[in-house]
């Protein structure tokens, strides 16, 4: 029993990875599932399909590793956050598709709550902002729109869960209806100071408490699998939301340690230890994890368009065939040639917060080539991350000297070097790229006594580190030009409408 099974249930695919007793991955299986877009701005998943996909990849990974359930010491779960499922307690059948975090159907009800001046109260309790992204208004929508749901909920017949709860319910054949603090802290219903579902918020959103899972720590044996699909008797031993699991997988376990995941977007998270830091710049405060009785808080900031910009250059402009080709193309010119690319394709998030900004490329001359534009696109990912690093540092009062990175785009050496230069930080890229699954595995292995944090620290391997070498005056000039470009892209939609 020296293996850990990590279940990594993402937004576009379900993955399972098996780790050996040294926390090295030995088998991996992955399966894509269906995305439903029933109306503009709506995004749904079929929770049953997610469960079946997860069973399939768990079985495939076990087969690949030539293991069975009895070889697995524990399961660690990490998952897409905020996505909302409600199901019947009796039958285990969902009442409706899962409403995905990206879904905007409840944006208007969020605007009403903001207009009613409720945001400061909600932020004080939850650390979040009022947004359709989080679970509360999604639950409200399901109760109000699915026939009979509200009455059934009031009779205690329904269960709500984020995807972690849904998977654990199925793994335990309905014995466990639980979540962990990191997932609970993304619902807009959980008080991150008292560590309880908040009665005022439940009343405000008109959500019966009987719907809610019991909130547990992120690292303990909650119970065992009873499901023959994967095998009975495996300890279910860890749960953490995806970004929090990645923070743990990067072993950012002390206050001030920060990670950035360069994927479709860029996701930054700073461990703030036992202190709940309040952001004055619109960052989210969230729970990173709870181990034993100790709760760790984090500050979180996201860039909407990161690697997605490279996808757009590839698919929208056909500048190259593969995302990784961007590095050689950008490297074929000495610098950006004066080009600044503001990737506000869906508006700008922290620290600019302008939903009406749109993408723009500035500084084009007759000498501009596809290489300059590609270089500017890669640099724009770094400028956005740099702005969040500055805000994280200001809000927490902690200078960020080292940044641990992962995600598909973190493979781009040119981009990462530019980040180190621009932000004057040491950047560490670990050999483990699947840090999300790794974090869930680390937590599960700790819960079942396979390893301790200190042993994990010794297991930490650096693939490459990058030092900033650009003179400070050069990076100041670059940032000035970037801010000038951002300024000109702002409020584009309104300007356009008013002529
Ligand atoms: P996600 O988990 O968000 O789906 P990944 O971590 O798999 O994303 O990263 C994929 C993203 O990274 C894509 O948007 C892709 O364009 C970008 N990407 C992948 N490889 C590179 C590269 N070498 N250089 C720049 N961007 C890249």
C-alpha cells in the first residue's frame, strides 16, 4: 500500500495519476468530456459524464501501473472550483447539469446585489467579490428554475456540492457528503473567519442549510471508497481546489511563497500563512488549505488571457503551427521592436478592472513583423503577471523574491526569462509539471502517513531557475510603455458606442 491515486478533475478533462512512495508519477490517464453551451454565456457539464470519465481514467491508470485498489494507500482529489452540482440524496441523480464556474447566467442577480450595496459585507465574510463565478447564485438559480427543486430542498431531499463533493459522494456510494475548506471558501456562502457556513449569507441567497456538505480539513481520512467501479476500501484522504492544490504541489507552504500557473490564463497565488490579508486592489482572499487544526490563507489574482493569446496567434492569425513555435519566432528578433500588445480580449482584470477594454496592438511601423508581434504577445503575459505580483506584494506587505511556476506556457524559456527580467524575481521551474495533481497526492500521502512535509521538501527538484539580469532602468521604461498602451485600450467599447 505505498501508492497514491490523485484524481484531478479539471474544466476540460478528467485525469488520474498514480504516485509511488517517493511521490514520483508512475501512471497517468486522461479523458476529455463534453462542454455544453445551451445559451450565450452559459456553460454546463454533465456531472454523470464527469463521474464516468473519472472512473475510466482511474481504472486506466491502475491498469497501466499494474496495480489494484488494495495497492492504493489513499486518494487525493483536486478539482475545478465553484462549479455547482445539486443531486437527489435518495437516487444520487443530479437535478440538472453542473453549472460551470465560467457560466455568466447569474451576472444580473450579482449586479443587483452590488447595487444594493451588499459587496462590503459579503467580502468581509468570504474574502470574495460578488460575481457569477462563485457557487451561491448558481445554487439559487437551480433552486428557482428546476421544477420542484426548492420544495425538495426544503424537505431535505437534495444535496449541493462542488465537484469534489460530487466525486466523494459517488466514491463512497452516498456515505459521505463533504467538502474541504479550500472548496467551501469559493462558494460565497462560507465564512473564512468563523470557518462555518454563514447563516446571514444562506438567508440572503435563500439557500436551505440542509443542502450543504460538511466542511472538513484538506488532509485527513474522511472515509473509504465503497464503489466497485474503482475498488472498495481505499482511504479518501485529501481534497483541495485546483489552484490551492497547485500551491501545495509547488510546496509554497510558508507565508510569502508564491506560485504562478501559466495556462490558458495566468493564475497567481500567494501563501499568507495564518493571516487573512485583505486586498485593497480587488484580489481575492481565500483559504489555501487546512492541515490538522491549522488553516492557511492565500491571496489570489488571475490574468484572463495568458496562453490563450498564443492560441489566438496560432489559430486566429495562423502565425505558427504550434504554441511552442512561438519561442523560436519571438527569438528571431532582438527585442519587441517597439510593439506593445494589450490582450484585453475579454476586458482587463486586476489591477485595472475594465470590462470595456479590448485587445490592441500599439507601435506598428513598416518594419514590424510577425516575430515582433509574437514577442510582444509573450511579453504581454509577463506584463500582466508583473502587475499582479506588484499588487500581491503591496497587499501582503511582503516583497516577492522568488516565484515558482508551472503550466503549459511555463515551458517557454524566452517568456520566463523576460518575466524574471521584468519583475526582478528569481523564477523556479520544477521538474514536476502536473503540480495540481501532485499537490492532491502530497496531501493524501501526508494523511495516510506515507510522508511528511519535510520529506517532501527534500524531494523537491528544480528543472531550471531564471535570474533577472535586465538593468532596472530598462524594465522601468518597458513598464511605462506597457502602461501607456493599457491606458489607450481602456474603455474601448464605450468610446466606440458613443462615437
Ligand atoms: P490549461 O490547463 O489552462 O488548459 P495548459 O497549462 O495546458 O493550459 O497550457 C496551455 C496554454 O499554454 C495554451 O493556451 C497554449 O497556447 C500555451 N502554451 C503551450 N505551450 C506554450 C509555449 N511553449 N509557449 C507559449 N505558450 C504556450
